[in-house]
C-alpha cells in the first residue's frame, strides 16, 4: 500500500511517499480502507520529533484520524462488518491507504457527511469534548473563551458550545478569521493582533478557557476567569511557562487543568468515543455541527499540507484524500 513515512525528524520534506505492507488487524481491531485522513497540529510535532511520548519517529506513518470503509474485522469484533463506513481515532498510521484501529475507537460516519468531512471529526471532536465539557465542565449559560478560534479545534469548540447553550468568545489572528468565527456562532471574535482580549472581556468574565497558546496568555487567562472558572490547556505554542498569583487561584477557587489525547489508554479512548457518540453525533444529525474543511490534498502532497498547517493561514481543517 502507499503510505506517508517520516524519513527522519525534520521539516515537511521529511514526509515521503513509500510502499508499506498492508497491516493486519488483531482480534480487537478492524482494518480500514482509508478514504481520507485529517491533518492536525500534533502530526506536525510528531514529524518534528517533538510530540510528547512519540519516541523515535523515524519510519513512522503519521495521522491520528481517518474515515473510510471497514475491510476486515478481527475475530473478537462484533460491532462492525466489512463495508461499514466509519471514522476513527488512532495513535498513528492514518496517512496510508489502509490502517488498523481498535474497533472501539471507531464511530459510524454520519449520513449527513461525506467520508472526507468525517475524517475531520475524531481528533478535534474527541479533544474538544474531553477538554471543554468533561475536564472544563462547560454548562449552558456559561461563557467559553477559545484561543485559536479559527483552528480545527476552535471551529469545533465554537459550534459545540453554542449548540449546547453557552456563549463563546474567541481570539484569532486576522479580521477574516474573526468573521469566520462569528459566522459559526461566536459572540465575540477578537483579533489578538489589534486588540487585547483581556481588556475586551474583562467586564464579561469567562467560565472556561480552552488555551493552546500558553506563554503570557496564562496570567491574563487566570485574571479573566470568573470565580470557580476553569483554564484548560491543550497546547502551549507560545511557551509552557507563565507567572500567576497562586493566592488569587485560591481566593477565587480557579481550576487549572489540561490533557493530551494520544498517550491515554485504549479503554479511556473507548469510553470517550462512546460519550462522543452519545452527545455529539445527535448534534450532527440535527444540523447543529459540521466540520469546517479549508483545503484537501492528495496523499502524495502531505508535505504541502503540513506547510499550510504550519503557516496557520487556514480556517478549520486540512484533510488528505487518499482513495475512493
């Protein structure tokens, strides 16, 4: 089969198209003929050899989310049958014509979506559901602030929070991205290059902040939170360290948390998949949430897809289309 392989840690040119043996499913796995694979920021970090827990990435096939059809099922798999259309979360291996996945980490492709759009769901939806709603505990009527509102994570968080009755503020890097966020339902869209989000929102306050920036945003985030507010980290692109007043955290009962998805156990991901199926899939069926696709690339142009990801010029998701 054709697959994209990391030749060695480095820039986008480290991604090379190669022939690889078709994987075989274990008893608990399904073999998926991949139609499309989502491209995510952790894929870039993995290619660079910087993703926590990835180890030596030389020879690794990246890709954390796919959609396609079930080709074969392991002996212990009862839920899926060959021919089923599924999307799935996987620890690696998505940039390929075939991939094996724990059967519990698959979800049915919503009838409202194409396989290409379904490939943009698992990594971002699992991440947002766990961090905003499970860890952050966002409730109807509360206000969520999302940094990086025009990213795949951001466009997902906006739609899910609005669909479930919360107000949403976002930061983004230009006016066009801010306009796109408003179109998706954001109540406030702040161009962080021309406005200070803390000044804009200080009179409103926020209850949950989903932060992928870190650095000097950390102290601002904590000052902005309402009493009992929750700050949730999913990345720290501008630095992992920041100063804050611990006494203020105590006085206002603030919570600071965060997570990375890939290192979590297979059982955890199975439970998360079940929660997503229960809470998010009905929103797709009701037309309240759709993945935002910015651009697709053929598999052989994975390096160009990574260049676009690193430029941060995109709004929504980037997807590799692999086969029919």
